[in-house]
């Protein structure tokens, strides 16, 4: 699974996620990536979010929308909301990662696996590419 | 106003010691290429929607990642592609699932958002819609790389269980 979130110079956010799914999947199984609100969500009132990991648990927690709701309705900060959602996914037995960006320009990521391919760039932040 | 771009290339499959130096370098190069693709749009005042599509397209084309070319295989050995895109201003969204011949799944998702009245389009109908919008169609085998075929063989030899541990991305 791959994903991208961005905030542009007008303060608008967007999210994109794309995947081949899980190895050896059967029965037309679809994970969270194409489900708006689960693996992908964007709302200028909160954040843009993209997920990766065990899709079934990101669906059940409505992870991407939940992260935005925790900000919009719960008043949480971006990283705080991201960590809370990953904690909820974990409490149901799932693992994976999230990336997020806010209209304010704040960025966040987190993962509960040993690794996540990730990168970030910006007009006023150092570029970073990492795996572990 | 500043701009920001954050990307991921998946998780769970790259335990230390399971990724060769070449794979590590190839993946980092792919992540940097995706950052370049999206950053050039944002730095020149372009939209976050164009930027995330460009970054995702770069990663879909890169066989290091489980999306587009280099995707994992289903139990019967073909590739099925899912993608979604969403913009935060009006909360328009587009998604595709189960595509087999559309080279750029994220572009198909955007076409669903901008050129159809729907959000999610799936399987043969989704590919047919993408083709009708002029998006490139390829043979399903174009998405398959030997490493993914070998991973499928290992999973099937072990009983074909659901890869809940996301060992293979």
C-alpha cells in the first residue's frame, strides 16, 4: 500500500491511497484503502489521512475519519489524534501506520509495525525518508 | 503560506534483515522520487489534490511498493488494484476497487471523483469506466514482478492463510 497527504499554499488538504491488497487474498476481499473514511480521508476542517496495515481493522475503526473527528469534535492535536487511532486499531488486534497533514501545515505519522516506508517534504521542513 | 507533503510506501513487510541493501536503496529512491513529484507541484503553487495524485502515481509505477506495478498477488495469481483520493475543501472523493487492467489506479479514482456521479467504482465496470475516460489499459501480467509471485508461492505452500500479519505488505 502507498499513500500521500498534502496541504497546499492555499491551506487545502488532500489524500491519496493505492494498493494491491494482501498476498493470497480470496473472495473479492477489499481492504481499507479504497473505502473513504477508513483508509483515506480529507477534510479542510481537520486533516488529510492515509493508512496502511491490516485493512480489516482500519475499516472497523473508520480510522481516517475517526482521526479527523477527534480533531474536529474532540479538540485533539494532529499527532495526538493519530496516536489515539493507532491505539484503537491496536486494541482490536490490528497494526499498521498512518500519515496525516493539517491545513495549518502540521504533519504527523505513526506506525505499530517494526517499519513503515515513509517520507516528508515541505517549504519549511527538512526532507526526510525513512523505513524503520 | 507554506506547503507540506507526507507519503508512505506501506508497512509491516520490511523487518530489519529481511530487506536487502539493494531493496532498501531502491525503496528510498522511490520515496524520494515521489516526494519530488509532489513537491514540484506544491512549490509552484499547485493544488494538494494534484500533488497527492502525482506522488501516488510515482509510487504506483515503482515495483518496490505494493501498488500498481509490484503489487502482491491474489490466491489465484492475478493482481487486483484499489485506490482512493479525496480533497478536503468540498470533501469530494473518488475510489476504485478490484481493477485488473488500468495502469494508474489513482488516476481512475480521480476520474471517478471528477467524471462520474459516484464515489466507488469496482471490478470490470471500474476498468471499463477508466478505459472510456482514456486511461491506459495494460495486461494484468504487466503488474506482476517475480518477487511477488515467489511470495505468493510461499504463502500458498504454507496453506494460503490470510496474511493477517501483513508480512508481505
